C-alpha cells in the first residue's frame, strides 16, 4: 500500500516491453534518432500545434532549464510560495539561471496551492522594468496540478497568464502531474496549455508510468533557441536518448498516458469516498486530483503504517492552523498508475 | 555496420530483461531503494574497498560533478588538450564549478592522448598556491582509455597521480570506457584506480551495454561530502533511481561488464588485423583498445559509407600532419558490446 | 536641499585632503600597502578584537561577497523581505553564491523593517539540515540600521543571532549605515557586533563621508578563508587599494566617522521636530536614525520639489495601507554628513 | 626606484586636485550625475564616434564584464595564452560568463605576446557553430599593449579582427595600457579601435595617472544592452560614480592621458638605452612601450634591489629558454606617469 509518492512505482508493462524490444537496435545518439523524431511529431499532434520538445533527465531539469531558457541577467521568476521549484528543487532554478530569484506570490488562503491574480499584479508592480537594482522579470511558473493537489481551471490559468504577458513575461507550467490535471478537467492538452496562455511546459511521464521520461515542450519555437546549449552544459543531454524516446512513444500510443491518469484519479476518488465514510479521518481540503491531504491522529497514522501503508506527513499550510487539532497532523496520500483497487479497499477498512 | 560510436547501440539483453522484471515493483526514490544499496555494496566488492557511488544521468554529469565536488573558488583543473571534458562537454565542467578553468597540458607528440609528466610539472608550476590572481589548483583529470584510444599503463597513471598529489590536488579518472581499459590491461579495477592514485572515478556503463548507467565513485568518502547537494542542484538526482540501479546490478552480475568489454576489444583487434592486411588503409597510431584511428582516402571512405558503414572523420592531431596525405583523412572506428563478427568480416573485405 | 540619499554628497574635506596628500606616494598594490595594514590595525582597535578586513568596491559587493564566503552549495540565506540584499542589489547575492536563495522572513507588522524572532524560528524549521531537496542553511543577514530606518537594540540582535547560531548559521550585518546605528544606540562597535553575536560585518564608509570605502570585517579569521579568491574572481580587488585605505584612515582618525554620524542623526532629529510641528505632514513611523518616512500630499511634495528639495517617494509597506490617505504618499528623507542646518530650517518652513 | 608595476604610484596632481574640488558637491548616484554625462560626451569626441561608456571598479571588471556582455551559454573566448584574462584575473571571465572558456591561441614564437592569425584561424575551425558539444564562439580579445610589452600595429589588429568577425564573433581590446599603445604608435584612438575592427574596449586610467578609473567603451550601442544588469549583479555599479567621472574628466582634459603616456614611454626609451649601454644586462626582446624585459644575473638583480629598486622576476616564455643563461633570469621593468628622470639615471649607473 504505497501512497507515499507517484515516483515509487516502476514502469507500466507496455513501456517496459517497448524498451525490451528497442534494446537490440541501433539509433543515432543525442536526440537525433528516428524515435526522437517520431515523438516530436506525436507531441505536435497531441498539442494540435507544432511544438519543439527536448528530453531531460528529471522534472527538476525540465523546470530549471525551461526557465533558464527564457531568462536574462538577474532574472525574476514568479511562483507560488509552496511551488516545487522554490521549495524542493535544491536550488536548481537559481543555479541554472546563474543566480535567478524566485519571487513567492501567495494565494489568498482559501484556494490551497494557487496564485491569486490580485496578489500577482501587486508583487509584479514592485519590480519596475529597466531598474538594474531589482533585476529583470522573465517568467511566471504555475504547477498543474498544484503542490496542494488542486487543479487550476482554464479560466484561472488564462487570467494569470494574461497578467504575466502584460508584464512582458513568459508563462511556464510545471506539468509533473500534467496527465492527472488533464484527466481531472476533462479538457484537451491544447486547451490547458497554449490556448490558455502557456508558453512552455514541463511534461512529466515519470510519475505516470515511465521509468524516466521528462520533456520540455515549447509552443513557440523561438523560445527554444537557447535550450540545446543550456541542456548540454547542464549535463542533461542523453547520448542514448532513444531510451527516453521509446518510453514516450509507448506512453503516447493509444493514449496510454490518459488511461493511466484516469486510473490514478479514479483511485483517488475512491480514497476520498473512503475518507468521507470514516469517522476517524477527514480531508484537509478538496483537491480533485491524485493527491489527497488527510487529517488524522498520530495514533491512526501509526496504525496504518504498521499495516504496511506508506504516506508522508505534511506541514500544515498557513491559514489552516486551526483546522488541525492537537495530536493530529495532515498526511499526504498519492495514488498512481500502479495503485490497485485492493489497496484502496484495504486502507478504507483501516481508516 | 555501426562503428560511429559506442552510444548508438541499445542495451544488452540481460540488462533489458532486468528492467522488465523490475518494472512491476516499488522502490524508495532518490537513491534510497534496496537495489541502490546493493549496487553500493557490489561496487565496494569490485573495487576491494568501501566506495561511495552516486548515479547521474550522463558521462558529462559524472565528470563535471565529480570535479565540482572537489573544487574551490576559481578552480584550476589540469587535463589533456583533447580531453572530452575540455573539448566536448559543452562547458559543463566550467558551469558546474561556477567558472572553473580547464588547463590543457599537452602530450609529447609521440604518445597520442596522454599527458606527459614533465609537461604537467611545468604547467603546474605556473600556478602558485595562494596566489589569488591565478586561482586554485584542485584536480588532475585523466581519461582511461584516452580520447585517442590509447591506454595509460598503471605506472603512467601512478606517476601523473603522484605529481598531482604533490601539488595538493585530487586525481579524477574519466572512465567512460573504463571497462575497455581494464580488459586491455588485464588488471583489476582496484589496481587501475585507487592503487594507482586515482581518488574519484567516472564509471560509465552506458557505452558498454546499459541504456543509461553512469556513476561517480569516490574511493575516499570524505571527498564525496559535497556531491549530494551538487547533484540535486544540477538536476541529476533521479527520482526513480531504481532504474539505474537495476541496470548496474545486471551489468555487475557475473562480470557481464568485463565480458562485454573483452568482446568489443576483441572485435577491435580483428579490425586492426583487417587494416594491417589491407593495402588501402593504415592505422594512424596503435591504440590497444576499442577505438581505432584509420587513415584512408576520401574515395575509400565514401565507398564504405555507401556500403552502409558508419564512422566519423577525425581531425589530424598536431604533429601528425605529415602522416596524412592529400585526399586522405583519419577516420575513427569504434567497436562495442553489440558489434558482430560478421560486421568485421564485411568491412574487412571492403578495406 | 538634498534628502534623496546619503550617496549624493561628495566626500568630507579631511578625507579629500588625505587623498590629495597620498597622491604623490607609492604603495604596494592589491591590499599589501602600509596604509592597508594600518587600517587593519585601526579596525581591530575599534572593534576591541583582532579582525580581518577586506576592501571592496560597493556595499553590494560587501554584502554579497560576505555571504558568499560562508556559503555552501545551494545556500539558504534568511533576511527581511525588504532587505537591500533581496530587493535592491540586482541579484548580486544570488550570483556571488552561484545560485543562493534569499528566504524572506517577515516582521510582525508593528516593527517596521525588523525580523520577528518567532517567525524566524518557524521559517528555519521548514528547511531541515541534510535535505538535498531544500538546500543548505548558511546565514542570517540583518540590516543595521534597517531599510525602514529603525535600529535593532542589542537584545534584539542577540536574540536573532542566537536563533541563527542554533541552526548552524553565521550572522551577517549589513552596515551600510553602521555609523548611524552606533550613534543612535550610543553603544560601542564591539557591543553592536560580535558581542551581540554578529560574525561578519559589511562596514560602509561611502554613505558617511567617504568617496568609496566599503569593507568586509570578519570577527573570526577562519570565516574569512575563502574571501580573497571570491573577491578577486568578482573583480573587486583594487590594484591601488591604497586609495581606499587612505579614506578609511582619515575616516577612523579622531573618530571622524562617529562625529559625522552624530551630525546626520542630529539633523534627522531636527527634521523630525519640524515634521511634528507641521500640520501638513506627519511621520509614517518613528525611526531614530538618519532616515525619515514622512506622509505628505502629492501637492506638498510638488511644492517642496519646486523649492529645490530632493527626496524619494516610498512604497507603502504592508500593514500601513490605512495610514496613507488618498492623494498622499510616504516620502523618504535622508540626512547625511553634508546636510546643513540651513537646509533643515528651510524645509521646515516649507512643511 | 619603483619599476615593479604601474599600479604602485598614487594619482597625478591634476586628478587629485579635481577630486578635492568635487568633494564638496552633490551628484546623482549610479552614473546619473552631470560629470558622468560629460565623460560620455568627452569619450565620444575622443573616439570620433558616439560611444556608450560604463565605469567599473577594476581592469578585471572591465575585461570580464565586457566579455560577459557579448556572451551566450557556454561561450568560447579566444585569447593569447599569456593574456591577463586567462592567466591573471583569478577566474573572473569564467565567473562573469557563468562558465565561459578562454581558448588559448599561441603566437608563432617570434612575436612575443601577439596572436598569430594563421593559428587563430586553425583554432577557430575546431569549434563548429551550432555544435552543442563545443560551446559557442563569442569573442576574440586582444591586449594592447600586450602582456609582453609589444604593440600590435593597426594592420595586425585589423587582420585578427576580420578573422573573428568572419566567425561571427565580437572583438574586444584589453586596454589597461591603452594610452601607452596610442603614444607608441602615434595613431588616434579611433584608428586603433573601431577603425581597425575593435567592438569593445576596456579603457584603463588607473595605470596611467588615476586612482581608480576604468571604463568599458562600446563602439556600437547595441552591444551594450546587457551590460547594466551584468555590472549591477557583479557589484560593480558605484553609487558615488561621480568620483570616477571626476578622475576621467581631469584625465581627458587637455589630453593629460596622452602626455602621461608619452612621458612613461619616454622614460622606458631612456631605460632601453641604458640597458643597451650596459655590458651586464640585455633586453630579452624589444617592446616599444613602457614595459621592458631585461635579462640579468641574480647577482645584479640583488645588487639593484639592495639599492632600492623594485621590479619583478619574469618567467622565461616558451621558445626563449636558450636565451637565458644559468644564474640569469628575465626581469620586468615598468615605467609610469610618475617615473622620474633621476630614477632612470640612477638605475642606469647601477646596470
């Protein structure tokens, strides 16, 4: 019963099988192989627009190199205070941008994990263009789904993107859980990205069935001009890039990615129902995606862990201090492509 | 007939099979899984000493992060002028060290690809310790096998390492083709590394049968203290690090790595014999490993390529200008774990 | 009537005279001259402890290099959200630390410009030691006087420093207006620095009578080990460092620095009295130093500017929105060593 | 008898006097003052073209920021192997360019300190455009006068600049001793810079009569677009930039800079004559500028030092090993604006 994170599982059988088959073949290295080219085409189809896609080793690489590729000297990048890029990437964005600054823009307290448009405008105003003392505004980055498991609506994305564009910035989406957001909203990849104002996407396959498949997707080729040198310099250009391409190909084939995301979201829904049916545990907030935040007592948490369940304790976000009682804490549960209905049933009985 | 590089092949069947089997399991992410730990132990056995090993995405990552981990402000790193780190890694070492300088130290012209000890001493002397104007000497890096396909003897390694140590530096080995060197010398991994003065090794599995398996191996744990933060910051910490561990485990199992290297060296020997038997082509210099440098006419090269052979043209190294006639050029041929005897026979007939 | 900033004035006559006299002499370059050594001794006397002092070109250089010298990979530096280092130094700290992160720690709203100890503890707790995903805690930096013109008491400094030390961090003081703080508190330089827990000081002479005289002062020589290479690499090692040394010598002589700071604080007091005596303008908050924040109407501001006064408009800090009426704004007035009593009298009449 | 370097002297009386007079005035900070603007105009006159000039703290800052301002990711900068930027600036260029590589291009052995056009072409050819593995060619940098005291002719500059431009690079001149070169060649500043293909100049006043006056001069304003943010981030934007402007103004006034350079060159000529008249010492090579390289015995050097002379020992350049006998060494003597005829006479008698 692994609910710790969606990077504990291995790979989906169809992806593993594809790799096995490709093992005996030759391919041009460094992204020049046939499969690399096919994935470019498949992604262009998926996004209903010609895109430029680049494979990298990790989600952190995707985020930090995407942001670096649209940076200038002393760049300012606006993000949510709990964003993965600012709090959990070990300084990668700051390093890849040679000293960029991530400027936190809080939510309004009621919408966990989302940037508030009014606050974004106010914070941006503090950084006048052409003032060498403050640096240069270059990008807004949104996580979809958010670190709090919530999902921006298309309108919310569009509103934030418009503010960023008005300030001369690019808009980046951290799509480590892109598939889950698409499955949750029931929209197309095009709608959730460039049609809503997204310029660059970190597209994550690793958390949704692949061993290691992360790509930076540019919706405007011009934005991608600097990426190849940045990626090589950051030691993120795979020689046998074919092994990433093969994974992505299997992942895109017959919309495997979407089926897997629907499955994990569905498992999460069942888990929500189990929480709601229990007297001992309760949701900290609603998410609508594959991440759940459940308030439970330390006793109950220990009991579940003794029964073999794995999940993380979660820090109480600002504004929710009063929702969490003494001896209680928020715990994060994540479902994924590999989660089994049995596991849900078992943990439901233990709640 | 792919002799272009050893990163064109896929993966060995035993490695592919291992990945397939692991796909259905769960593992702790970020290097904390069981297989990660097992590989640590296996490498300690292999090197007859407790080592600290860290997986990274690429050989460039291994080299640049290894060197960064023993760097100081404004570091000076001494290398051969044709070393991969100085000429073919897109500035990764300079970037990862926040502006380090690779100082080229030439060979003596007669030993292709190797640093000459006398020149090393002379160049080092130009950078006095504690002089802020010149920076800080931190490391010597050797490629084994070298970029010219040659192989340092144990004595040669030991002599260079002693000079570096005397100057207060660490010694790093770029072992992208470590296995081939071991197979060529017929020595143990311990003998070719720490017993000869090597402090840190970039151990490459990718060019010898893996999809993507690169590790930084420290023979003294203290030297590794800075690596974890550097690796994370460089976006080179895999979440599903299990997929690297599984490859390494299969690779180390029953000395698969050594068998594969012996095979590719053996194929190279046969290729050498074919060259020597031909009136049309000749060796530019002897290597003793899986890389060959063959002088042939443009006509012959075109003929081979038309027949489906893939290989690279190679720039004539300084000092060999007179060995290469008009209408001729050096071509690099590389054999690998996947090279078939048939391919050798076919090309031999075409030489 | 220049109240815009304390970097608009030239230099005090005694400092200018000293430079004139030294112009005809020779001195060893790069900090090795006799005057450089004398200033080291004079600073050790001033701080009642042997210090290591290094001249740099700007206050930004002092802050960023001081913090870089105690940094590690992916460093975390805690500061007030309005600190000069985070908001007005063009990304210098992030650059000099090769990608450090400045983590803002808010005040409690009632004490403008000061870090609240409770909040500091809470924020620090979010960054566990040895977690590669969050980076490494290295320093707390305090501005004295603060960017809001307020002055930390010795107890306040000591409390914050103790929290930082407990978390394994160094404590840095941005002393661009160090002299004004000493004059305001009536304490000794030793008391306000190392006796209260400060490890490193950016000591600013430029805003208090010098042309260009900034130094990084280490109270523990070990902390300074990395600075010389960092300073050279950052292009901040003056060849004719004698011209900085001469300024500092004149500045320290007969406590000129303290007399000048007392003068500017005294001019500020008179300005406060003028504000309090006026019906048209009022203080936004009390400061106690040479910086004043005055709420006045746009009309009044225009009137003063027409009369030749120079001062800056100031953004309303969070929490004070209700104190500033429509058509009003906060304006910052700064007095300095060169401010004349006549100027105060003139502007007082105009208030 | 200081011949150690031209940064040991203080400042010329006219420059010191100018600073004294300006001390009592106010000026807008950060390069916005009236004198800053006047110097811009004066430099445009001097160079017979509208230039964009930026003050920085040191010659190292001028070189490294000038090169950074025209850099791209993983930049390649070509220079002489003995250039100050590669050997004596503590890694500043590599740091300011976030990991740039200085590629050494040797001379032909007969012209000390100068880049050989043929070798430049050959080295450039090794770095194909658009190859991510090698980085991006951005600039050629020439030192005028060279580190060996020699002076490029206008034709030599133009030939090298044309090669660089053909490769899509900018051409930078390290003019730490710009004035001495102009005085030596008897040409105009325009002729030696943009009319010969120079795009950016590091203009040094410090070694020729100023306390601290270094500027980056752009002959095409577009090239300067990135500089302001780079300079601020590098902590090289002076607040009281007026004190640099005042020095430059005095320096440019009535061509003081040229008179001082003529004086120091003239003193060097007299020193050359003294060397030639002596049986005990001899020139290592001819320079034609204010730097002399004299071969003398250790005994003679000790004798001169005992008599109070200061000068540096100099490493024997490659190719000249046979010119320097046992017990002998090359010594560098530099004259400057402050060198007195008496000093020359005295040392001449001691030779």
